[in-house]
C-alpha cells in the first residue's frame, strides 16, 4: 500500500503493543506498523506487551502480504550486558527482514557496521534530531530516515527536509512529553528507572505547585502535556515535506488504535483525492469525544505555552487501560554512609591501578564563578552554553579576558543542548574568525561534532550525549571526540562495567545540581498569568528562583538565555567520598556543576575536591567537613545497583 501527493510518497504509521493488536491494526487504513520485540525497546514496563521472535516473523509475513511495511523498535540505551544480547537479536532481525529498525543508541550503528548487517535504520525520536548537521551526520552513518524532535515546528521540518533530502517522520497523534527527547533524567535519579531505557516513571505527570517571588501559584500539573492532535492539519503536514505521519500508542488498546488509524487514513485519502474540497472537520468531533487527554498541536506551529498543558484525567490513571498512575511524588534519596561504603567497596573491586592523577573541571554560569575557578588553579574551566538567567551569555570579550588569565587551566566553550540553524550561524561566526584563546569545545549534539571536527578546536562530549556503552563511546571517538562524559543515568553495575571496557578518556559529573529535565516549555509563564493562592518562601534557593514543589521536596527551575527551562536536583549530587575508588576505574576528570553556586560557596566546594584529590582528607567525617548548600546530598543514580 502506498499513498502519493504530487508524486511524493506519504505514509501513515500506526503502533501495535501486542501481536493481537497488530493483527487488527495492520488491516486498518495505515501504510506501516511499528512495534517492539521481546528486548531492548522503550516500552518494557508492561507485562504481556511487545512481540516474541516467532510473532515478529509471523507479523512480517502478514504485513508484507498486505503490501505494508513493518518497523521494529530497538530504541533504548544499551548497557554493556545489553550489547552482547543485542548482537544475537540484531542478527535475528537482519535475517527476519523488517523494513527498518528504529534506534536510539549509537551502539546499534556500530554493531550493524561490525557485523555487516543490511537491515535499514531509522533514527528514533530519542536521538532528538533537531538540526541539519545532525541529519547529515546520521546519513553518513547509514541512517535512512529521521524521526524529528518533538519540539520541531513544521516550517523547520520543511527546511530540513529540503536541505537534506532525508525522509522525515513526525508524530501526529498521541502521548507527548514536556521534556526534550533523551534529556530527562528525573526517573533514573529518583527511582533508578531510566527514561532512556524504556522504564520512565513519569515524574512529569506529578501534581506540582509553583513557587516564585514568595508566592504559590495553582499550577496543578505544570509539566503534563496534552496529546498531540494533527488530524485537522494534514494539508500542512503534507506541504512540509514530511514522509511519515506517526501515531503514538504502543500502550493503547486495540479498538482505540484501529479507529484512530482508520480516521487518519480516511482523511489522508480524502485530501489526496480532492484537496480543494477537503473538509478538515470530518470525524474531528468523534476523535475529540474519544480522546484520552485533551488535544494540542504541540510545537507544530510554534511554542504552544500553557495551551499545551493538560488537565483532563491527570492523576487519575484513566489514560491507561491498566487504570494505574506510573508514580507519585518521591524524594531524592539522601546520601547515606552505609551506601557510600558499599559503593567504595564495589568500585574498588572493579578498579585497577590509577593511570595518573585525575583532573578537576568546573562548569560555570558567569564571570565571577569563572574567576574563582582560575584563582583555585582548577585544570579545566567550562563556559556554559545554556546560561541561567539573570546572568547573560559569555561574550567574545569575556572569553578573551579569561584566556589572558587562564594560565595552566584549559578553557572550553560550551554549546546549548539544542542547536538550531541560528545557533550554528552564531558559533560559525565566533569560531571562524581570529582564533579564540580556548583549548576546545564542550559539544552537546551530533550535529555540532560534525560541524566543528575540522575547526582546529578539540572536542569533549557532554553528558547529554547519553553514552552508555563502549561501542557508542568508540563511535564518538572515531568522530573526533577526545573525551566523553559518562551518562548521568548509570547505576552502579552499569557504571563499573562501562568504565572497565571504555578506552576513551572519561569524565564524571561528581558534584552540583545538574539538570534533570531540559525543556522548551516555559514554566515562568505560569507565574505571569495566574493569580497566587498563597505566600511562602523558598526553602533552599532565593525567592526569585522558580521552584516546583510537592510534599516531598522542591526542585529549582532556571530559565536560560533562549527561554528554555532546566529543572535541577533538589539535593546536591556528591561523589566526594568515592573519588579515590573512581580514579581506579580510569576516570580521567571529575566535574563540578557550579552554575547555581555563589562565588564563596563554589570556592569551598572546589577546595574540598582538590584536597581529596591531592592527598589525605582534610576535616573530619564522611565528607571532610563539606556542608550542603541546598536540601542535602544525594548519590543520584549510583544509589541503585
């Protein structure tokens, strides 16, 4: 089955959670179906879902006899243990011959190259593809289709399709997320359940209150977005050059999915047959009546703001056929002496003789912090590419001033996590002129790696590249990275297994309040349009900082220079007690995330880590006298085995 408009193919892509659902959905008015197999996909939370090996083979036979395509999701991050399982699974899939695999982890690309497999590859939405350079880089690596970032508007999609010639896939209906794809670490830090490994506990759906400037605002569910609904905008989707219209719903029931696929398929056919006479409203009321959440066009036509936030059934569990809510507000675990000792023992067992003294790195948000880092003689200084307000981005003059002061400190210029074509223009101009007094770049996305690998500046991979295994690390090394930051989601066992196998120099974030959620959604808007319902000071940060509050704690949220919001730890990550043992695992650099600290606070934290690295502990107790600035200390994902 194939549809064409002005000679261009259009595909309606429907999901199936089980073989029973697949058998019905594939007979609907879709052109292709996607589902997961028994392992290594992003829907591993629900028993009885996904297809067995035998069901995959039968499903492919059924679909191909109907002249329809099948895409199989192999779209989570792989641990070292998963890598070995993936070899056999990919060999089976290559033999079974689906029309493509949908993947997130770069390890799949490495395995396919290494094993000389020929199964086509599509880049998952979890690769968060959002600029032309990323598309070109993935094409160079053998990817034939890209699922675009959820935050991509249709005009940008049109430009990327025209500029790349790559097939683009776009979500048109279903459950969305308020956080940029693969940039949510909340679930892994609080539950040990990684959202990038198919086990998200959905803290975005918790009932929060917002506090700011000493007031409490009735935001209710400020991160819970509506379901995507592009049914009335099929002409705009087709005009944008998108190839595949993707419906979300691998957890949805059979009758709902069949009805949805038929409605969209019938509407596409009506538009192809008679575009001038096309009525957008046919079936629209019926779809609205049977909705699970309320509807939104999300980012298709620009930033949606508060109109994208859902109220319908939030907190009730009525979206899911199980009737259950994924989780309730849960506090970050407090660092405990017992767990620290367990970690030290396990890290020491897995370690080897340290290969030289590790360096220290600090990421900063402003010039005052940067000067503190230089005064302290820290080996590496990172200038943030996402600068939290009220600070402003580092200027060329700032960089030149720090370059003149840096001495033996290496100075790196950071980049924003999400880089649009405008951001590339800015960095091209800055880096393409007279050489800056910097030692390299802290890169955040595959597109930036491709763009600047021949710039003459060395490149370090930031944490949000989500490197979780030695194969993906090796691929990035081949692309020009000289050092990688370990995925912040690694549990203890995954951390020790990865570090023991990775040959590229590794960096670990060991202290501070890294971003747990990175989003285009502007939470500050709530405080500008709502009337407060009470007065209450923030407990751990100043009142001018927006805070998301539950009965389990308060998470500060900072807005950067591009209007994006970063939700941070409530507690401070602290690996100070384990530095010696981590050194034995070959970690070459320890990073402090210093963006939210005052100068004096940052100076004390740096001194504590330098003392630990330079010899016997100073002070007394587990943390050598280091006191928390915020709600306490936590071990993050290393709390979990």
